[in-house]
C-alpha cells in the first residue's frame, strides 16, 4: 500500500509542476494561436534566474517571484517586438520562437555554464510531513499548494474580472472580440506575459526537485504540449485534469515500464484525441 500511495503522490506532485508550465502554454496557444516552442526554455531560464536571486538574497520566495517576473518581462518583449509583427504567419512564429530557444540556450551557457547545478530547498519547508501514517516530502506538498493557488487565482481572473472576460472572448473568437471593442493587442501582451510568468514560476519551483541542467527545457516541453492538446487549448479545467493524467501516467509508466516511458505517455493522448480531437474540454471547431 505504501508503494502505491507514494507513486500516486509523486504523480500528483509532478502533475502540479507540469500544470504551471502547461497552463501558460495553453493560454498562449488558446488565445493567440501561437505555437510557442520557447516556452520550455522560459521554464529553464527562470530556474537559473531564480538560483541567481537565491544566491544573492538567500530568500527562496523572493527567487520565485523574481524569476517569474524576469521571464514575464522577457515574454512581453518578445511578443511586443517580434511575434506581433508575425500575426497570422504560423511558420514565421515557429521559426522565430525556435530562434529564441537557441538564443536563450546560448545565454545560459554564457552566463551560468554547462555544468549541472543544485538549488537548495527553503529551510522552512525542508522536512518530511506525516499524513495518515504516510510520510511525504514537504517541498512537494508546497509545489502542489502553489499549483492549486495558481489554478484558483486563474479561475477567479477568468470568471470574475472584466479582463478575464475579454480573454475568454478572445479564446472563442478573436475577430468577434475585436469587433466588440476588446483591445486584442493588449490582451495578447498580457496573456503572453502571464504565460511566461507561470513558466518562470514553475522553473524556479523545479530547481530543488529536478535540479538545473542544460537541455532540460527540450525534455520537459513535450509534456506541456501533451497537456495542452489533451486538455483543450485555453481550458483551465482541461489543463488541471490533463496535468494530473500526464503526471500519473508518466510516473507509473517510468516505474513499471521504464523502457517504454514515452510510449506510455503518448498512447493515452492518441486514444483521447481519437475520441475527442478538440481535447477533453476544448471547444468544438
């Protein structure tokens, strides 16, 4: 029983981390129809920026906020000065975001070097929690709590604010939203910045868990795309459910069939898309 509880917990906690990365990508994909292949690199650069802030200030929570804000600013600048000029040019958007992957990877090598690095957990949550007779790393519980708080905040933002209504309108129909007076360029900038913020936040949170390793961005990005495709573009509840599915399937797949890890991850995606091509909660086109 302890084995199964541990595997379930590991799957849920990893799914929570994937959610932070994938939700930002889902927003960008759903609202702007941009296939942003730079998103995984935002995640990794956020980790390195967070490490630098942590080493400078000694405050992990400040590193979380600072890393996320720096990546949000990078995302806003890229959207404002590059992607906005390529609206409607899908191939151009893919090429330029891939170009920024290479640029940011070179920046990582130049600033932080190629060697793997470690980030320490904050001492305030660096202990083992005992729940119902089972022990769990408190840091992973913290990651789950942050992901839950982000999901709740996004739900309130989408459903209880005027700007959130504008975002939902843009997801449904950009041209109609523009015709109704929605400032679509401003929505695009905010959504892109928010998506980058979430990627940076997830990156910093991954530091004490996954470590900092050059190339991790391209390893983790496919998981985010699976969540977006399975959950449905721009869908919050779809991203939550799909992240949990991906976390659990990946964890149990690596535990029982390590040689078929990617197969066990992508097979459920293929089955779901065969039944619902728009994803679990995506709108029917």
